[in-house]
């Protein structure tokens, strides 16, 4: 779930991009970017923490691909000044 869904905020286009980023990260690394031992900790990570860089799991990941995945997993993209469309 995206941060917006977890917090029951309005669903915006960033929600779909966040989901795409999760899938891209899983396809590229074989790992989910947010891992926790309980549901509440997982929700906390989704809302508050940055995902680890792709290079953490895959040193051969091109920098541009890492930036794309990072951008899709950004929280509050509108407020951070990142333009998605």
C-alpha cells in the first residue's frame, strides 16, 4: 500500500507510481523495499522511511534506474518539488 492509502488520504497519481516503484524494486532486486517483522512496523516504514537504494542489493544497478525507482517511491512528491507528470 502507498503512504496515501495507509493514511487514508486522497488517492492521487502518486499512489500508482509508488506501487510501480515497489514492483520495479522487487523485479530488479528480488526484495521488497520495506521489510519489517510486524504489520505496524511495516506501515511505519512505508510512511516515514526512505527505501534503501537499489545499489544496496544490486551493485550493478545503473544510476539512472536508481533515480527512477527512488522518484517513484518518494513520499509527498508534490511537497518535495519533484514533478511526476
